[in-house]
C-alpha cells in the first residue's frame, strides 16, 4: 500500500484548478457563442446535494439546467457553469455501491493489463478516481497506481481500500506537478469524468502532460448519440458540463496533442464510449477498424448538423407527460409507487416532471450516506432498501434505469406480493 493511508489524502491543495476559463454563454472548447438550444429542463437543484433532516424547512438554490449545442464543434454543453467546489466539495456518489459497475471495472483492469503488458514496473493513474472502485484491482495485482479525486470524503473511502489518492481538481498545472513528483504514467484512466469538467481545455492539456510518451489514455463517457436517440435527458444535470460525440472528442483531444486510435461501444450508463488515445506522435498505434466504423455511424446519423438535435426537446416533453400520466393514474386508483435509487439522473427526472411525495411516496438507496436524507428539490425521503418489503408498494420506479436488470434481481421479492417494476426512460414501461 502506498501513500494514501499515510497522509496523501488532502495533501494537494490547488484552489483555482477546475474553474472554467471560458466565457458564459460561449462554447467551453472553441469559444463560439451558444445560440442553439437542445433542451431546457428548467431550474433544478444540484443533483447530489441531498437535504438533511435539519435542512428540510430551509430554501434550496435552483440553477438553470439548459443544454445547448455549439454550431462549430457540435459540443453539447450546459449554458451555465456551477462552481465545481459547490458540486464536488462533499459528494454523495460512491461508485462501489453498484455490483455490476464493479464487475465492469474488474474486467477492464484484466483487459488493460493483458493488452498493454502492465506489471509492477508500470505506472497507472485515474482522474476522478472516486472511492477507489477501479484502482483497487490494480492494487491487488501490485501494479503501482494512484487516484486524483476532488471530493475528500470520497477519497477517504479509497484510502480504506489501500488506494493512494491525491485530493485536488485536475488540470494542466496539477498534472505537471504530479508528473514531476511521481513521474508520467503508462496508463491514464478517466471513467465518467470528462463530462464533469468545466474548463475542458485545461483538463485535456493536463491529460497530455501526465501521460508518458509511449503511454495510453482510456476514457469512458456516455455517448451523445445514445443520449439523443434513447431520449436520455435525465443524464443532463449540473455535474455534467459537456456531452460528447466521438467526432467532437477527437477534435478536442487533437487540439491538445492527443490522438484517439481505438474505441469500444459499451452498454454502461445507457450506452457509453471507451476511447483509447496516445500522443499524436505515437505512430505505432494506428487507427483501428472500429474507430473508423463509429466515425461513419455518427456521420450517417447527422451528428455534425443542427437538425440532429432539433426534435429532442419535443420528445423530452412527451416523456414528462407520459410519466406524470402513469403516476397520476396510479394515485387515482389507490396504487402506491415507491422509487428505487437516488441517482443524479433521478433527480433531474423528478424535478423536471414536478414529482413530489403525493405521486412518489419515497425512494430507497444502498448508499448509507443517502439514507435518512431527502432528494434535492422534490424533498422525497430516502430510505434503506428494506423499506420496500415493509410497505409493499404496487410499483417500484427504477430511477437508475441503466441498472434495471441488477435492481430487479436484487429486489426480486417485490413480485411476491404482485408488485411490478417501472422504468421511465426511453419511455415509461411497466415490466
């Protein structure tokens, strides 16, 4: 076990890192004025800012939640940035509470070790390493690894797993400090972190600075094509500053001296991409066939045209009407609906649809930090999963719909009393 249990957590303090250098209302990558709306979800609170009992009667801050598309680089992004310290200073999301996600990460480590011949002489780092959910598998193999995580409370969870963690917001200045102190890394990882970055150019420049000359960078992020085609509007929230196609990701990375040479399409989070990148000079890593195929798929879908995004808002409004129709009908016929999960996407959905406890009695979550709190905005109470068996609701609304198979397996006893599961996205379905 390296540094973290001996004081690395909290060791780095970079107050200004992670604050956007862009101008409000302009593209965070290319600076173009944002004039084209994708969807306006109205005012919404921060999706992981859960309300505690003593705060129930206090007001909350609501921020505009409005996504735009840049007419030049086609980066989809929020028009307003919330200070990252407000979002990530104390964070309620712990990756390790999803069994299927842990299995996904274990398989990733197994594959990367084999593909890139990683061993005890290699260096691995993860940006946005959360509670050590992924790096723990490198530690088990005695491959030197460290995490970079801005939320100190989450980083403490990584320390308990023996994962050495730097607590800071990542950017070019931090990357250069880390490269000088720890050395540049052979495998640099970022899972579901690229979307969380307000200053995109500073962040990607940092990736280039920390990656060893012959190193490989992998990043996973929800695929914008799947978001739009699958009506996944609930994945839009203040933590997610940007939403990427492969083409736009390639443009951003190329601007900072990095070249994407391979890509995998993944089922996670409703459809994600895992990109593989190297320094632009890395001729030994030619473009793979599946990269070329996905480029053509996006081109054929029309993702580099404004028309691709034009009907999205109408489909979002239709989903809102259908979900409210289902919940109102259930209430009118004396049926109880409870929720499963308290994810960020659920809070976007419930706040946009105006759902309160008259339509959704409560929700449950495996994360003890969320139990005993209330969802932001809606003030729907969060209980432990055992609450479902105690109250026997007629319907269980699965808010993390991307994990529906895992949830239905964990909660199979709901069917014992005739209860049924419901997913809201891409459309309301009773399962």
